[in-house]
């Protein structure tokens, strides 16, 4: 058989192409998981790492013929460290950056993701503006405004007329304050807004001032992990016996620390997307498997952001048939929907933010342990801040 020069060249090119595809397929897909593993927000890191590892244990570590490699890095809760780690991971050819325990950490990494065209899967941080910081950001956690806004309606409908809000003084706290106060005032309520420092907060003087105002309720936002100190000081001032209701988004009664808070937490009403007591088959299986794999540790709302973030990454890779092109991956992530341990969720293709149910819950003692027991559901809630702009 006579082979022309052109045919030989074509055959060589095809061999090279398939060799390249083969080389890519043989290489693992690296996921850089950047989390606060030490410092005041280490519980978020611990929960998300455990959830990501559980997901991989349950779903295998090969997707679309490619091995998944998870690289966990500790940002210590410091934005500069998160940014440096992200840059190093990009240099090391990670396909996806994920994690981000706090808003400033997610924001610090956004320019790195944009420049490298690498998806940034936000599994924890919750201020509304984050997804606007890069077209490569997709969020599987929540927005604090999404959790907080439904509380305005609940409070207005349940005889609450005067509220003092106490929030951590940074973006998510300010989101919580606004998302609650604006609709509550529109519904005829009265609000006074107080802000406390994010780090090492001393709530005592603010709680005292709030108690002197004699409101019907205190609305509190503190980030995951910070609720213990708040509850302690709330009890020390006798506020649990004052008839002033404690309400807010569910970050304050985080499942990671709720059971250690004691009776002071009983009766706290919160609105949020996840409770370890969520009564679905998926959640029962999740809580059981999570506890089994982690020495009895109870999963909190941060953990489901990590678990669902891994699902988003796995399914996106399946859709791209293993390609790690950043634009293709983000395209595949948009409008994905599935059933999470928290209930039905989807990614809004217009904002790359999560759409999910928000549940109204009350802290109760169940079988000797404290839980956020859900008693009402507001279905398919979008981030209200971005919904208002659409
Ligand atoms: C945030 O910094 O975005 C954040 C952290 C913890 C929360 C909520 C929001 O519970």
C-alpha cells in the first residue's frame, strides 16, 4: 500500500493528539481545598474536609476515567495566606479551587481564579457579593441574606414588633442585618441595629444595652463556631429568662456546637437551610455515615456545602467527559440540580448561586440532645440581594 506524505503526516498528528488525550486522562484531576484548619474558624475547615472525604469514600475517586486528588491546605483564616495558597495551587496545575470558610478568604482568591480561568467552588462563605467577584465562582453553601430574610416574615407574623439586631461587623453580618431589617420595617416592625467585632467579640455590653431597650426579640448573626460565647453571655445576663426571644439565621445554633450550649439555647428560633435533624432519608443516611467516619462528630451546615460542592465537581467532570477546561466546567455547573441531605437544591445559571429551601426551626431537646427542629419550609429561595437586581 502506498502511503502519501500527507497521509503519513495526518497519522502522526492523530497519534500525537491521542497521546495528549491519553496523557491528560492519565493525569489526576487535582482539587485544591483551601480551608481554615487552625484558628478561630477551624470547625468550618474540619467539617468541610470531613464531608469532602466522605463524598469521595462513598463515590469513588475516579470520575470520567480520571483519578481525583484532593489537596487540603490551611489558610489559618487569613486572606493573604488563602491567596498565596491559591496561586501556588494554580502553579501546581490544580483544576479546581474549593473551600473558603469566610467571605474575606473567598474574595482574596477571586482574582487568582479569574486570571487562571480555574473554577472557584465556594463551599462555606456566605455574603451575597462573592459570586460577583469572579465569573469562575460557583457557590454550594448559602447566602446569609437567603437565610435571614425569611425571618422577617416569621417575626412579623408571630407578634414580634420591636427587635434589636446584633451582627458581626463584616460583610455577611451586614447582609444579615439588612436582609432582616428592611422587610421587617416594611411589615410595620421597629429595629435598632448593633454591630460587634468579628474577632474576639465581647457581646456583654451589647447584650446589656439590647436588654435595656426591652425589645420583643434579639436578632443575632454570628458566623459558624462563634455561637458558644454569645449563648454564654446571653445566659450570664439572665436574658434567657427575660421573655426576650432569640432569633436569627441558623449560624448561631450551628450543629457543630449546639449540643454543648445547654438549656440556654432551648426555644431559639432560626431560619436556615440545614439541620442535622432534617427528616429526610438522604439526611438520615448522611448524618449516620458522617458520624461513623468521624468519631461521632455531628455534621453542621458547613459540611453540606462541602459534600454538595464535591457532588457539583464530580458531576461537572462527568459532563465535560473529564476535560478540566475552566469555562467548560463552570458551564457544566450552571443549572445543575440534585437532592442534597438538606433537601432539593440547584445552581442558578444567571448568578452561579445556590437556590434552596429555607426552614424555620426551633431548638428542642430530642432524645437527650439539642437539635434545630424544623417546623415550616419556604421552598426554593434565591439570594434576595441578587434577586432584587434581576
Ligand atoms: C462568611 O464569612 O461568609 C461566613 C462565615 C460563617 C458563617 C456565615 C458566613 O456562618
